[in-house]
């Protein structure tokens, strides 16, 4: 009897760290190797977001991504509205804890770069309109979010070559041609990471300002605009 009790105690001790590891996994599920999941994403439909970033040189970028959808205000918004501008695309939903944590960083970037012509758009992957509006009001988000319902997921499918379905949160920076220049899978490391990625993309078209915008080396949060 004593042996059984000890055995159960050992199992409980082993289960506790495992449960903790699962809780630390991102909103997009799983804790497997990110590179392996990326290779299998066409079959699995998701990839764990661990905050890793990928930057693509202009010569390595794919074709411009074309997308369109209805926003939480009932308007239609898409790539035609942002063509010619550097654009930040953020995939999110209200119940995703990392999405909530990074919302202030996105708002700060919008307030800094919006006046300089950078476009921002959210892609809500599962909420109803009321939830999306409440989230925007809570965090002071003024840019639109496309309601990309699970039934259609047209916007997510448009970006499928760059973002596996259900990889939330994910933030993309598109160049002025609408091509993906930078990708962050998982929560942003901080405002400075996004500032750096936007500034680098603006610089390609001579849109970067030297003062107050941060530079390629301005990554106080340890963000690396290259693949980590």
C-alpha cells in the first residue's frame, strides 16, 4: 500500500511541471519545435507562436498579398486600401492573453507611425462584432479590424503562405507593394521591436525619419529583426 502511495506521489510531481508548460504555451497551441511545425503547418493548421521573428530581403519576398473583408464597423477594408503604404497586419482575438498584452504596443506604434502614412489593420480570427468593438474600446484601438470568421477565414487563407491558420497572435509588416517584409509569430517583444521593423521597411522607400523613429539597432527589448 505504501509503495502505491509513493508511486502516485511521483506521478503527481511529474504532472505538475507538464501542466505548467501547457499553460505557458501560446494561444495557438502546442509546444513542439517551431521549425518543424512550420513545415507541417499545411496539414496541422496551426503553429505555436513563440515570439520568433523573420525578416525577408526585398529579393526574397513573395507576391503581394490580396485580401479584403468586412470590419467591425461594417465597412469593407483590404489590400486596395493600403497599397503604396507600409502596413502592419495583426492577427488577434479578444480572449487571447498575449493579444491583450501586446495591444498597448500596437496602439503606441499606430500613434507614432500613423501620421507618417503607415497603415494598420487587425484581423479578428474568432470573435463576434460586439466582442471586437469592446476590445477596441478598452485598449483605445482606432484602426480597423476585419472580422475573419472561422467559417470562411478568407483573410487568413490569403496569408496562408506566410501565416499558418490559427497562429494567433501574429504580426506582419508589409512593404509598400503589399509583400510580407517581417513576421513575428506570437506576442511582440515590445513596442521597440515593432518600431524597428516598421522603420526598416519605411527606409526601403525613403520613408524613414532619422530622429525619434528608432533605427535598425534600436531593439531595447532584445528583438532581432532577423530570424531567431
